[in-house]
């Protein structure tokens, strides 16, 4: 029990995964910002190759951890449609990647060479993440039939409200206004594509039982093909660094401006960090609701805002609102439960526990309880029916793998 009115939800070690995902994303963003290369724009071809290799390396995880490569047996109809599933996956991935480039095209950065394929929701206004939360919530209702209750609605409102207040302190609304209406409309479209992409992965993992390493392998192959096509186009240009096409000339100027050690070091570092990020990303989607992916964005946005020298005078005022926004997100994800005004009545944990009580009968006991006082909830928690028999609530206990918690018959 954290305190009288707040408690931790039904947690286990898996809940560390999305937080490590957010940390790895932050590390990637900091490397992009501070890596000691003379051309801050980087090299799009090398970045694409680095990303593709990092996706492909996920294929070795089953070998390292000795995970069975065989897919769970499925109906013949699903097997026949496998080509369609991969086509949809590749299509949504390409649209998702294109949606991250479109804002740069609108700002005219593509033809100036000042472009880097990054997720726009990892930096910039908090408003984008608030809209992403709404879109993801709607998608999970439609696709996965998830149910949301009063504590979800309240925390969505709080999350968006505190994010908007942070944007006011950081002058993000002025930046959004200066970017123009088309830029902001494309960002909204990008949010929709982002949700479609996450939902597609979740559907293949949860409904069709595709292994996550095969999904990442597909992404790696697609990026490798795009990187190779781009490389051929650049190498076929005879004017090279003198080319009037800016992104072609910048490709060659990058190698002229940086020594081999800087270039190779960045490629290796990015491959490692992207491998960690891509692995944690697909595992987060595999184990959790896609809304857990929001943790990936919120921490990097805040840290990047704090280190932004352009917002030196106001950035520290948003700290309290950022903490409130994180608190709302944790309640929304049921990592934290609020035990007042019935806000924890319809959390997933309490719904499952009420189902167990209903199965036991009117007096909360049945013949099986007389033989064994413990009821397994999942691999990590159990309840003791004898201890909870006279309590107004049911308390879940963590399992200890070294001790037996079952009572003698």
C-alpha cells in the first residue's frame, strides 16, 4: 500500500519494459543531439542501414534466450492469408515511416538536406501526445474491444490539460502557429498512422500469434531495401558533392566533414541503441495495451524541453505539470490505483477479483476453498481466501518462488 488513498496496481517485472523503452528512446534522442559530428544532420543512408540492421538483429533473441521458433498452430485459413498479413504490415510500416518524413517536406527541409527520420512525437509539443492518447484509446475500443471507465476518462482529461499547460510555459503553441496549418494537419494524420501501425503489430501478435522477431525482421528488410535504393541513386550521380540536388551533395559532404572514426563509431552506437529500442518496443506491444507505448514519448519530450536553451526562462515552470501529467498517465495505465470515490472499482485487477468472488458463491467460499486456501491469479500473484474472508477488500499477494504458499489440506 503506497498510502491510504493511492496504491500500486497489479505489477510485475514486465512493467519495467515500457519504462526502459522510454529510457532507450531518450538515449537515442540525446545521441542525435550531442554526438560529436560536424554535420548535425547526419547521413540518412547510414541511418537507414543502422536501423535496418538493428531490426534484423532482433532475430537472434530467440537463439540467445532459447525461445522456440515455431509459431503456435493456427487454422488453415490464417495460414493461407499469411501473405496478406505481411503485406498489410509492410504497407502500414511504409505509411508510418512516410508520415514521419512528411512534416519535414512541408517545412521545406527535404530539399535543403536538413532531414532526419525520427518520431515527431518524441519531441515538440505535449499536445501531440495528448491527441495520440485519445486516438489510441479509440483504436483499442474498436479493434480490441477494450473497455474504459471513469478513471480512464478523468486521467485522459488531466493528461491533456497538464500537457497543454506545459506547452504554454514552453511557448510550444507559438511554434505550432508558426509551423502553419498544413504542418499541424499532417501531424494529426501522423498520429493516426502511428496508432494504425501500433495496432497492426498488436493484432498480429495477439490475435494471429506471429512471433515478434519475424515482425521486426520484416521491418529490417524493408529499411534495408530503401537504404540500398537510396545508395544506388546517390552513387549514380556523377556530380557527387557538386550536385545541385541538395540531399545528394549533402550525402558526400558528410563523409568529407567527418573522419572515419566518427562515422563508424556513430553507426555502431546507433545500431546498438536502436536494437535495444526496437526490441523493447515490440516486446512492449506484445505484453501490454498499445497505450503503454505513450511512456516512450513523454519522458524524452520532457528532458529535451529542459535542455533546450531556447526555452531557458520558462522551462522549469512546467516541471510540476509534467509530474502531474505522468501521474495521470500511470493512473490511466492502472500502474497506480486511486482508492477514493470508487475510482479503482473498475480497474482490471478489481474486475478480475470480483469475478473470482462470484465464482465462489454467495458466502465467498466453495468446496475447493476448503481444500486449499490460496487462489492463483496469475504467475506473479495469488490471494489467500482465509485471510480475506472477513476483510472489506481482497488483497493480492506476490508469489515467492522459493516458498510454497499453499496451505496443507
